[in-house]
C-alpha cells in the first residue's frame, strides 16, 4: 500500500493505484488520483462520468457497458470514456472503485476500447 496526500487527509492506494477504501472518495480525492494518472483537469463531463460509475457500481457491483455510461451522462459521443480518459480502467480507478478482477479492455487503435471476454 502507498499513501497519497489529498488536501487535509491522506488516502491509501494499492500497488496498482486503486483506492483502498471506497468511502474515502470525494471530488478532491478524484483530482489527486487523476493527477497521478496524468490528467491535469477534471471538468464537468469527466466528473459526471466518474459519479455515474460510482453510482452504477454501488447499485450493481460491476463495470457498466461503456456506451451506456455515455448515454446516461448525456455525453456528446458514444465513446465518451475513451475520449475523456483514454482507458476505461483509468476512469474506474479515478472514480475510486476497486480493481475489477475480470474486466479487460482491448484496443486496436488506442482510441476505441471494448471488453475482451477472452482474458
């Protein structure tokens, strides 16, 4: 485990950078996690996606279909997660959710990702 300073508190992340305690997440934690992942700014669209991912996980304990996320957050593109975060797992990590054990994404062009059931 490693620790990250987040304003007036310290948060723990695992060896892959996933938040150890889901309940510690807030927008400030998301900003720190995003910086660690190479994203300097979390605008409204990114925050809407992160909040939706958290709500979906809270309800279903799983990773949603990517296009569904874009539809439900009223994003301009059906590939909003890859447009905003490049990698869906990066968005999941910044949302403060646990490492998904059975979700692997593949991309042939580095822009469009799909869940790969063969991993």
